[in-house]
């Protein structure tokens, strides 16, 4: 049988990460809309770029962190 405390800690990390993503993506979406409106842009450039960059860089960090932990 699995160790329940270890299992719960892993789920806690994933729940924390999901909460962080939800908050940051919401903020970046509103920030992108704000910047696009201030620049009087027709196409929503920053609305797409800011959240996309966050997703790419955070996925890169997750892969990098999991590779370091698997090598130990």
C-alpha cells in the first residue's frame, strides 16, 4: 500500500499549482485587455501574448524541476 501522507502531499502541490495558475492567468488576461485598450489596438495582441508566455515559461520550469528531482 502507498503511504497516504506522501500521496496527500503530492495532491496538495498540484492543488497549489492549479490555484496559482488560475490567479495568474486571470490577472494576465485582465492586464492584457487593459494594455490593448490603452494602446487603442483593434487586435487583442497583449491579451494573447501575456498568458501564452506565462504558460510556456511555467511549463518549462515544471519540466526542468521534475527532471532534477528524477535524477536524484
